[in-house]
């Protein structure tokens, strides 16, 4: 909010479109575009936090507020009054445009906001002098107008007002986003807490297949897997190929671990139909390019299994409920498959840790997952979409590939550490709770999505078998930076670097 009228019109359009895009699912649920608290909140927000600053600046420097394009003294009061009414017009225009763009195609609303913001920045650059030099028309013409930042009082009004308005806007949209979050019934929580949850921890001392078998045998996982193989028509092994590049230890599932899991399945059921599944994490990282010549693809071809790109093929709509809502997924996921979750232990710049629950995020098909799914309900800072996926597609067996782990500001800019362990479990939450301890987080509540699960009532107390989680890794793994925005930016630059390297 620059408080110059033409620039403010663009800004009000952005605020309006951001409001409707962020509350799109809320608006759809209530069934009315205007007769709802979201539209009313937009109007109140503009009246309380935007208009007072704009009016005060106009009273102090009216010519500057018109960017010296018009002499304010020559304008009649009705024209000025109409000019300020136009603030509401542009915010409502943005609200309607953002909603319609998002309704036409999910993700289009955010594109509209981004394009509008780009136009605003270009407008500011092209009119820098008119926007940031304050005075009347005469002082502007003779170059004696003062630079805005050299005027402490006015700068405090403008930038202080802008910061307060922005913080309030973020808090409002985060609050509305939480309205979408899943609220479980007592019966569901009770059912989850009642079933026995096991976690087997094994060191990789010999070959990997032996370590996996040892981990599963600790809790009867071999027989459990055999039973499931004869009950389910197909097997989907959800690997982790995020991170760009080929065969990246510590960020991608090890080909040796994948090979061992396939061998184990074939030992138990020779004719099992096996799919190795993943979707692209970022549009730049095309899975076909990533797999060509990779060790993972060699395993897939040598073992005679099929790779399933979850972003291609027949897609069907599925109602996940909660924040994620209705989304398209691959049809194979609805064919009653046996789901084996094969994550890699990773420190994560934003969610602190990535494990079994985070790995299942990859079943969603859109490559630009940050823009498409994490923006549901404005910003999914608590990982609620991971919970929605877990409720709908809980992996039957989790096998954590801890042969290598990622420490520091992962997943892209983290460092690889050889850790040589395997975790297996019949419950993804339990696997992550134990993994959390192995990676040096004393309190699972430090992981946003685990904290969310616990607050809903899903706090497991698994039977932990085998190695001691606290002493499994020699030397502490380096944790991500406490400032999540720093780690996020570092990873974004890392992604760009990886893309330029491979393009």
C-alpha cells in the first residue's frame, strides 16, 4: 500500500483476488459469493486497515497521492469521494476475478495474484519518482520534493500501516484456512489408538535384504506382508525420487533398498503385480529424464516391474475431505492396492523432517506441489494436507530407507550422511515418531505435521523393537535452520541451481 491512488487501485485488486483465492473452498462450502463472512471480512479489512492510512496521506499530501498527474486542489469533493469509493470497487473486482479464475481451473487464481503483483512492481519501477518523492506539484516539478524515506513521520505512517495491514491479512487468511481442517470423530481416534502399532529398527550389518527381513520379523511383518499380498490385487511401492538429478543418496530411495524390497515380495508371492510409483515434485524435474540411465531404472527393468508415473494416465477425482478437498489422483490408487511406503530420512527446511507421511505427498499428480496443494486454505504451515492423504491412503507397510540420511537444510541443499539403518512399521505415524527420535528431535511436537496429528488425538505409543532410536546414529545429525523462511529460500535457490546444472 503506497497510498498513491493509482498504485493503490492495483494493490486493492491484488488484496481482493488474494482473499477469494485463499478462501475459495470456504466460499464454495457456504454456497454464496458475497453473502458470507469472507467477503464481509474483506470489506472490513479494507475499511479498518487500508482506508485510514490512504485518507491521512491524502489530507497531508494530496498532490502526491495523485502522483502529480492531477492538481488535487482543482478537483471537486464529489470526484475525490468517488476516487476513494473506487478502492472498494477494485478490491471487489479482484475478489470476483480471483474466484472465477480459480473456479475455471484450480491454480489459476494464484497465477492471477502473481501476474497482478508483477504488474504492480513494474508500475512502481516505471513511476518511481512519482511514488517515492513527496510534496506538491510545484516542488515535484522543480525537483525539491523529498524522498519518502527521508521523512520519518510519513514513512512510519506508510510503512508501519503497510506492515500492520499485511500481518493482519496473513492472520485472517490463516484463520480461515483452519476452518477447512479435518476434525476426526471420536470413533476414528479410538479405532486408531486401539490397534497394535509396531516399529522394528535394524542396523545394516550384512546385506540390505537381511536387514529389512530382520526389521520386519521383529513384529511379525513378514507374515503380515504375505497375508496382504494374497488379499490385494496389486502392489504400489511409493519410492522417493524428489530432489532432482539421478541416484542422489540421502534424498532419493536407494536402488539397493528398492531391489531388496522387490526380492522380498517375490519370495512371498512370485507372481505379485508390482508398480514402482512416484510423481514429479517440480515441473522442471521430468521423471522420464530423471530415470533415464539411472540405477533405479536399471532395478525396475532387471526385476521386471512397472514404473507408474502418478502424473500420467487415467486420473479420477477423489474427495480427500479436510483441507485438501477434491483432487485428481491416479486411478491405480483406487484399485485396492497394497501400499508400501519407502521414504528416506531427511531434515526438511520447512517441515523440519521428512519421513513416511511426507513421502506419501508424492501420490498427488501436479508437479508444482507448492503452488497447487500447499496453498490450500492460504498456507498449509502445519502439514494438514499430509494428514488428509494419510487418512485416505494409509500405507500398509512402511520401510524407511536409512542407508543414507539427509541433514541440514534439506531436502535439496542438505548434506548426505551414511547412517545404515532400516525401520519397518505397520503405521506411518509411528514410523515418523520413532524416526523423529533417531534424527535427534527429542520432542515429536517439533515436527509441524506430527504436532497437528497429536492435537487431533492421533498420538501413538508404538511397540519399539530392535535397536535403540537414541543411539542408532553416531554423532548428531545437523538440524535445519530455525528460521524456516531462510531454509525455504536456500532450497529454492538450490532447486534453481540443480535445474541449471541438468538443463
